[in-house]
């Protein structure tokens, strides 16, 4: 079972979570959200998930090995988040998959 964390909680992020659940090979264990609405949407289906409001603490978490950076995180933040994830030894999946900076 691959344990993963997620940044963001918009519709695309929730669809990724649903697809990961269907596969039965991925387990959501950590989430970084900036809004209570996003947190509530994830917590509804995954109450066992550990939630973070501090990105540094999120990436230091040993609870996951892979992070999905969703499109609810502004694109201008993707590169710094990807870099931070890699430096923390995490595998990265990002949506959208291309960066402009």
C-alpha cells in the first residue's frame, strides 16, 4: 500500500483521492489544506487523515512517501512545493504536469 499526502482539496484533488481509493493500492495519510472547506471535503471520506496547515511540517511528516500537488494549489506555488517535496525525499505527482517558472 502506497501512503500518500495531498496538497489542496478542490474537485480535481477529490477525484484523485477517489481514484486512488478505487485502486486499493494507495492510502491517503496526510493533507495540507489552506481552507476549512477543503479540509472538511477530505475529512468527510478520510477521517483518519492527518491534516496540516504548515507546509514545512507536512513535508517533514513520515506518514507518506508520495505527494499529489493538485491544481487547487496556485500554479506559481508548484515549483517551490515540488522542490521542497524532492528535498524532503518525497515522490511527486503534480497537476498540471507542466510548469512555467
